[in-house]
């Protein structure tokens, strides 16, 4: 990316997401209407659901088990039939093999009253009660208890039945810890399955009854172990750190499937037995947000399933695999109501799942020392072009080359420093027999050995600038998009032109040549999506999307298709420091993806080991969703934009030497990078600090920062206030 042309990206904020991209779920139907309804599970014939309900409107003041007959329509609260005793608290119901009885856990025998919920902690940590009076019962569908399966001191609950009808697996504290246990369908032959310290629970069988999937908190530090044991002694757990595991039904072959952090829970096997659907908040950067995800049983191909609302959990497939039932806060009549929903399940096209291994291979090669920085016209550029061609051919595409020439002054003050350059664009056309075309592009050149003096590191001539983020990341993403669109089973309503530009670092030379010379050879170009520096998604998951103001249909789509947990910073301008500008100047609507600057920008240290591959994968799927959505549009109107939508850039005499975040954060200017040997670095300001004041001038975001900076004179020394790890600090800065 070449930042020399643009001083500032314009940022505005958008409201929360309006719609959801949930391609796996069709005909989503609401089954309950008010209260807290969860843990809904199918009968063996798929015609009934049993679920846990708290809803004072129907007399369920404390969790009770209800039955819903799916053949009775329209669905209404009056269709719910209570089949637990109405005493104590109940949980975790599941149908027995005959479809005429259910399992559930209840505290009613210990005490008929509803046991109290745990008191809120001062630190706000969420707690689950593990009521010791819970025992497991079998009841008929009229609510008559026919058998008590457990009667040991402590917690016995979370019971499920194997599809073959042979076994029941449940969670129990009978060993002194929360472990998984197995018994025969008649309650005999108890066998402990897990033994590691931590809460093992929420188990379900695979379709062939040979495997179990469950969630587990496994504390592994002295502090975490101490807290877990102290809480367990109080019949409590803190379910904030849980991962998904599988094992054989005898407890062997234990495998951790997720390594996502935070809370990953309520897992259930896909009908194939090769995938797991589960609920997770691992993506969340702030607040409470659980979405459904799917992952292969080997831990690969993580995909987001739900996008709407802030709570989606307890998924279960119908016995025939055609339906999914789950609980969600969506479409709630009152805040925080949780209802049960059912949807037709549509499996994902395998070609549209991520190929993370290939992405790592592609980026690793493009950013390797072998290519020596991919300077335009160099041997490294030619090797990169050949690699891109080879990959495009492997997807069934027919890549082509566009040579172009330009002149560049290596010293802007000396006419004699002008040199002629020869570059090559690589592109491939996916012909869907449509009357319109979308260009998806990225530049593949970089700084080489700093022959053109564009490095931000002093005295770095002769050092390889690999450009992993800038822009092997964008090229890798476009290659993956080319694979997905070429190999999927859909024929979109638009053609795609995958373009890889050279000469970008010298001033958008390749994209200008492409826009001038190639576009006219193909059906009308209705939009261009540019990916430049998309490999360093930060912990706050800030993704800048540029060009949003170039079409009135972009703002809604940009927000609708964003991945869970992402914070989108909007740049409305069609002009920016990358190749989309060349297309905007042709009156083509553009979108520009950018994960932000960093201290390795235009330095030899921009290497592949610093890439956030999960973030890169998320950005790639985000663009896939956007490009699909755009293909369905009859037209994409073009709108001219200003470089700054609403604020002017003040004149200023000094620089601080930082790389600002463009997210509209309001709590100060978040610093994404600090340049060496500049005032900020010399004063001790670090990447990740939040700048709040220069002297007495308050800073809330990038515009107030520019205003404050414009008031500073060269040579002044002022106190600068920052927040570091939540604590304010004041440093003296010499400007």
C-alpha cells in the first residue's frame, strides 16, 4: 500500500447490523413466544420437542420441562404442555428411545421450592449453579415419573441417550469433580468416562453412537485451579473458559477440537458425524455475544452459522438431519427473552469452506526471501506472477498477463533520477455468462530491496522487504476467492474478474493500466473490491472498509455481512492510497478492505509469521458474502465522494510519528503503530496506547487529534496524556 498520496481516511459510524447472513438456515420459524425457552431436543420421530421453560405467564416460575408437538400449527404458547412435576428446578430433558418417555434432571425431591440463583459477584463474573439436589428421572409424556435413575449425593444432570438406544451419558460430581459418566439405558453398569480436573458436561452422541462431543473447562494455572475448586465447593462454576472435546464412548481417544478461548459450548454433531455445531463468544471484543459455529472434527474449517441477535445456542439436528432447532434472543418481544426456533438446514458447499492450509502456503511463498520483495520489474515479481498464474490454472481459470511501462523519479528533486519501469498485471476471468462483471483485486508488488526508497526504516537499502501484509495478504485472499467462486456449485448472476496488479507501490501504476486497457474487453464492470493489507487484524477486530460512499447500496451490505465481533470503520471516500482509486476514477463503485497500519509497515520486518491467518480467513469470507450479495443486485448506482466526507484536515507544522487507528472509538485515539526516532517513540509512547490529550487539548478520535496537532509549534515540549493497559500516564513530548 502506498500512503504517500493520502493524509487521512474519513471515518463515520454505522448503526448495528440490521440483517443476518445465515445461508445454512432457511425458513426460520419461531416456536415459543416469551420467557426463557432453551435446550429444545427432538423426539426420535422428529415430530415433538422437549424443552426447558421459565415463563411466569404460563405458570412456569422456575425452570420446568415442557413438550411441544410440532404437528400442531400454528405454533403458540398454548401448545406447550408441562411434563415435569412443577416443583423444584428442572433441566436437561431428552427423549428415551421409545419416544414415549423423557429423561430430565430435577431438584424436587430435595426440596419442592425453586432453589435460589447465585448472588452476583462483585467482579461481575457469570456463575452457573450446580445444585446438589439434581437427580435424573424418567417420566412419561403426561408428566408421571416412572423411574429415578440416580440417587447419589451431589449433582447428577445433563443426561442424553445414544441414537442406538443402548446408553445414557450424564454429568455428575459423585467422584468429587464434574465428570462425564455412562450407564446402560436401564441405569445399570455405571462407568466414569473423564477424569481431568474441570467441568466436563453437555455431552451428545455422534449419529453412529460411537463418539461423544462435550464442552469442558480445564483450569491449567494455579490461580484458575484454585478458583475452580473454591467455586465447586460452593456448588458453583464460572463457565467463561470452555473448549469443545470429543472422545470414544468408553472415554478413550480424548481430543480437544477447539482452541478458541472464551466460552465454547452446547456442541452437537452434524448428521455426517464429521462436523460439530456449537455456540461460542470467542469472536466477541466487547459485551455478550454468542453465535453458532461449525467446525470439522479435526479442528479445521471453522465457519460462522448465525449472525442475528446476541445469543444463539443449544443447536440440535432433527433425526433425519433436515432441520435444526436452536435457542435465540432474535425477534424477542421483551429484552432478553429467549425463544426456540426451527429452520431447514442447508449444508455448505464444500468449495466455499476455507482452505487455511493453502492460504498459509500461498502467503508464505509470496512473502519468502526467494522473491526478494517483489519489486516491480524484478525477477521476484516475475516469480510471483508465475506462481499466481499456476494457482489460477489449478482452479480451472485461464490467466492472462498485461505488461505495462511507466517512469519514476528515484529522487523527486532530480530530473536525471528518472528510470523506466516494466511491470506485469495478472488476471483471470470467470465467465458466468452474465451481462455484468465485478473486479476483485490486489497488488502483488512490494518494495524489493528498497531500490525506490519507499521504506520507513532508515538505511535499509539492500534489505529484503517481504511485504507479508503489504500485500501478500491481499493476494492470498483474492486467490482464495478465485478458488471459491470457480469451484463452488453455484453460477452467480455476475462474472468475476480476478486481478493482481504490479506497480502499486510506485503510485497505482498497474491498476491504472488495467482500468484503462482491460476493462473494456469484458461485460460492464459494476463494482471493484480491493484487498490491500488485510493480514494483521488486531485484537479489537477493526476492519476499515473504504469506498462505502461510492454507492448508496453499500452501507447496509457492509454492515449486514460483517463477521461476528468485527468493528467496521467506514471510509466513505472512493479515493484512497490503493488500487481501488483507479477504478473509482472510472466512475465504478468501489470497496476497499484494510486491517490497519502497524510498526512493520514498509519495513523488512513485515514477515509471514506476524500474519493473523484466522483474521485473514474471516475477511476473505466477508468479501465472499459481499460479492455474492452484489451479484444479486439489478444495478449498483455510482456516487461521487469527497476525500473527507464531513471534516477538513487542518494544517499542521509538526508530526508525532504515530500510525492512528481509524475506528471511531470516542475514548481517545488508539495508536496502531509508532515510527522509530520520532517524537512519540522518543517520549516512550507505544503501540496499543490510547492518546487522550496533547497539552490541554482533548483528543477523542482522529479528527480531534489532527485539530490538536495543528495547534502545536515546532520545538515545543508538551505533556501528552495516554492510557496504557487501562491506566492514564503523562509523558513529555518534544515536537
